[in-house]
């Protein structure tokens, strides 16, 4: 069973600004900086020993994605990433380590087959 938490009060997520973000690239650049900031904050808390640390898993929800960062393997801890529409995946706490490992491997394989165009 996974433990789910957030550190949004310590590392606020970027918001899409409809006035200045004329395309998705500006927002994505801020998200990339945010993800690095989150990893650095988690390392301050002495996380980062897991081989899966920092891997992001995504689940399709409604018109977007629920995204989580792997924080530790034993116990399995996932950090909810409030980016995009900040969806949450129903049943995320029922994931096991093998489920997360399979999801990470599947996403990496798909990324090799279909690289992002952004």
C-alpha cells in the first residue's frame, strides 16, 4: 500500500497564466524547474536513496493526468504533483511497489517508441 502526500505548501506548483503563456512551452519550462525544486526539497528530508526516486508516474484521468513522483520504495511513498489540472487518481494508495515499477518501465518504453514533440 502506497503512502500519498504533498509538499505544495513548501514548494508551490506553477500555475498556467493565460495572459503570458501564449503556448505550452513557457508553462512546461516552469514545471521542469518545479520538479527539480521538489526533488531538492525531498533530498533535504533525506529521501533519494531509492533507485526509483524522482520517477514520475502518470494516470489518465478525465481530460488530463494525475501525476505522482516516487519518493521511496520501502515503504512505498508517492508525492502528488499538483500540475496541469492537478487530478488525483482514485485508488492510488492501493498501488504496490511492483505496480509502480511496471508503470515506470512501461512509460519509459512508450517514451522511446513515441518521443514527446514539445
